[in-house]
């Protein structure tokens, strides 16, 4: 098992990402009143959409992970991060997210527009 | 990409023997379900503990989709003496993740066995395959309008009830002690036989998920935190959605208040006023969910006390933050709320915070989600506190007595600070015990800090051990040391069972310190 190849690949991916804008954290605006809980309507029908919303965005739209939308991140780099994980990011196996779904998720992230909260910063 | 000569090999297994086993596994499962390339194995090698990756490098990973395939895998493993490390969803972060306990074991990944076999909305039970995630089950309940709640650990969405329960994990609802709420399992034994525990062995039985104990010796326990079989089905109990739910927080100013808090909470918990696995989170745990440490401190060692004071002031957090909830009819909740208010008042300090005060603000929001079994990954914020992705849970069990929790807090702090690390901690409230959970966070990309974390963890185990305290669960790097704390006779009995049930030692050697 060669660890060297793993780290050199990630290093390349990191350089690629560094060129794609800042990684600000999103701390949300304080609110008063009632808590909103997610219901049935929050469940996407499409498999890639489901992974994107229920997995990636659970960390990347909540400030846990850096903003990854609207940065033109290259799909190959996104996939490397998902498969290898990096530092605080967990890795995802093929059994968890199959290659075809990951291709589509990477496309979605890569082509996404910046979220409203990010634009405001 | 595939380099067949470079597999990590299990101890005592020759490359030819290993290759032969892989050949048979490919024939059984199809080549696409036998993963050997670096690329395919990469996600199975990402660990967070201080042990080097090499020690936990899998030789391969195989994906099974049926009980028959699991039986077939174990047969091949017996034949070639190649061990397998079963995982369900493989999200055992901070305890070893998806990587095997020792080098070269083949990960037996059951993620593709992901059928929700049955949810009984009347008895409020579920029968699940190992690959089911909490998110999948949550989606299923919502989509089918079944008013039942899950109890999940903080990695909720991406982890699963079978793996979590088999490692005796915890959640935050009244069903938070997961193994207590487990009922019936199906286990493939090393010899290929399929055991159904509890009522499951009775032909035509319909009480497998209704009655835990069955007849004669109760066996389910020996298949948790162990390596005596591969679990292929698990029954769990689900909680009926209550008509009213009231999450709340109580903040206490001083570290020493832990004593007062525990004394206040114990009667509430024992008398079922606060029925859930409530938590008492310290300021760093609380802060980590919303900010990186660098917002207030850019040093590398232990976070200074003044900085913690500043965070408490500016972020509006307590030294200790209790999260608990009330469940029931609106009338019951009202009565119990008054009891809680009086109990807090009687302590002469403590600030009560409700949903009306905070709305959707974190960390209240994610705590409220967890206490009703909703999906959230907010707690992963812990990993940006210091950064670098190193984490080991140090989880000693404490009596639910204020003086004891205080003594454990002081001891943990002293040892962590000696190594320049932080006391990022919570107590999870049990009936008579507390799971004292310390996240030993370190920068895993820094070899020096990783080595310090390793030494620190060793010392935490031994110093706590000297005082009669031991952890309820531990990462794969420290399973031997932990097993020793539980004594020789326990280790001998564990081994006797291992030899009887798995004489070739092919299932997860090293799990909980058990070898054949
Ligand atoms: C931020 C954070 C917060 C966390 N909070 C919690 C928490 O609140 N509560 C908690 O309990 N944990 C917590 N954890 C730890 C861990 O991530 C969870 O316990 C998680 O549920 C375990 O992963 P899993 O469910 O995928 O189980 P798996 O990884 O699939 O299984 C765990 C272990 O059980 C055994 N096993 C699994 N399946 C089988 C099988 N079919 N047959 C035989 N043996 C098997 C194996 O030894 C395996 O390593 C937390 C981790 C993080 C990072």
C-alpha cells in the first residue's frame, strides 16, 4: 500500500483548490423564537441530490466544513477529497457513495453558484 | 493501480496464501466486490487516532450482500486463515473508523446489506440489516408518515444503528442507551452456522423484536464489542413521537459547578422527570460546534484559562452547559418543567435557556435535534477546534455523583494539560452512571503533537486505571491496555469464548483485546 501516492495526489488537489477562492466559515445569524426541524419535504428524490443535500451540505452549509459552492472547484479534486478525506474531513467508500453518484455530486458542486450567505460576506 | 504484491498482510499469512484467498473471494462475490487497489482502499485507511496508518492497513475490503455470502466469506477465511474485520457502516470515528484492529485484516464491509426489513408501527420496533444508515431510516419513517423517533449518535446521518449498537454506542433521546433498546439479532458464526438470539430461534415466533431475553443464557451481549460472530440482522426499539417536546439548556458559570449539576440532575433522571440521555458539555465542546479555536487563540498548546473566560463572555456560553429535554403530553411537560425550574432554582445558580430564547441558533439547535433523533453533523465542528483531524475518545465511566465527576474532571485536565492538549469534554447522563467523554483532539499532520497525544492517552488510561476508573469503549490502538484494566479473569473468559466460537481466530482478531 503506498501512502506516498495518496499524499501527493492530495497535495495536488490542495494546490488546485487554493487557486479557487477563499474558505471562509459560515457562522449563522442568531435568531429568536421557534426552532425549525426538517420534515418529509427535505428529502430529495434523486440519489445524487440526496447525497449532496443530506451528506455534503450537512457539513459544508453549516460552517463545519469550508464553503465549497460557487468556487469552480475541479470535479477531480472534489472526488479526491471525498474518497481520501483530508484532516478534519471524513473519507467516503464506494459502498457509501458509488462512483457514478460521486461523479454527479462532484459536477453539482463544481458548477454550483455561490450561496446567498457567502455572497453577503 | 492494483499491485498484487504489495498487500498489507495479516500476521502469519504468506502472500501466496493471501492471493489464493482473494481468488476464492472473487469467485464468491464477483471481482467488483473484492477491493484491493490503493484507490479503492483509501477510504478504509483514514483513521483519526495516534497510531500510524500502517498498523491498521487493511489487506483488502470485501462487500457482501447476503447472509449466504457472509457464510461463504467466513468459510474461505477459515480455509486460508485470513482474518476479516466486519463493519456495518464503518463510521467508528475516533474509535478506529473503518480500519481493522491489526494490519492486513480484510475489511468485511456490510454497507450493501442495507434493507430495512421491517418497521412495526404498532409495537414500535425495527429489524435492520447492517448497512442501514440513520439517515436512511429517518427518511423511511418520514416518507411513510410513521410517527416514530430514532435515537442516534452525533454523526447521525452517516453512521448506522447496527454498528453503533454493536459497539454499545449512545444517543440523546430517552432511548439513548442503545444496547438497552436492542431486541434480537442474527449472527453468522465462524463455523458458518446462523444463530438467532432471544425469541428468534423459535420456529414461527413473532416476538423476536418484542422480548429481549428469550430462554436460558442471554447471548446478545457477547456479540457486542466482540469478535465472536458477524451480525447480519439487528432488532431495535423505536420511540413513539410524543405530543410535546421541550428541549432546554442550563448554563453554569464555574468549572467546579459540575458537582452541583450532577447532584441536581441525578434525582431528575432517576425519577424519569428528565428521561433522556442528557449531556453536560464544557465550554470548549460547546464552542467547537460553532467556532474554530483560532478565533480567540492562535497558540498551539493548551487553551489558556483567560481565553476560555473570554469565549464564555463573548459567545454567551457556560463553563458547563446542560442539554436535556422533556417529552410527553403538554400537561405532563408543564408539570415536569416546573419541577425542573425548582430544581435549578434550588442550586442558587444556573441560567435556564429555552427554544423561545434561542430559536435556530447553534449549538442549541443541534442539541435539540439530537435529543429528538434528528439528523445533524454539527458536532463535527470539534475537528476544526484545533484542526488537523486527530481525535481519540477517552470515555471513562463515572458514578453519577458530583464528587466523582469533579475528581475525574480534575484528573483528566491535569494530564491533558501536561501534554499541551485541551480538556474538551461532556458527561452523558445515565441512570446511575455518567459516560465521561473527552475528545482528545490533536493535529494528526504534526508528528510531534501526534506522539504527545499517544503518550497522553496512555497515561490517561493508566492514571484513571490506578483509581479504579476505566473506559466503556476505546479506539483500536488501545484495546489491549484497556482489556488489562478489566482484569485477568475477564480476559481469560473472553479468550475461552473466542476459542470455542472461532478456533481459527478469523473474526476481527484484537477487537477488545481478544485474540484466539
Ligand atoms: C463528532 C463525533 C461525534 C460522535 N458522537 C458519538 C455519540 O454521540 N455516540 C456514539 O456512540 N458515538 C459517537 N461517535 C463515534 C462513532 O462515530 C459512532 O459511534 C458511530 O455510530 C460508529 O460508526 P458506525 O455506526 O458506522 O458503526 P461501525 O463502524 O459499522 O461499527 C462499529 C464497530 O462495531 C463492530 N461491528 C460493526 N458491525 C458489525 C457486525 N455486523 N458484526 C460484528 N461486529 C460489527 C466493529 O468492531 C466496528 O468497528 C462520534 C464521532 C464523531 C466524529
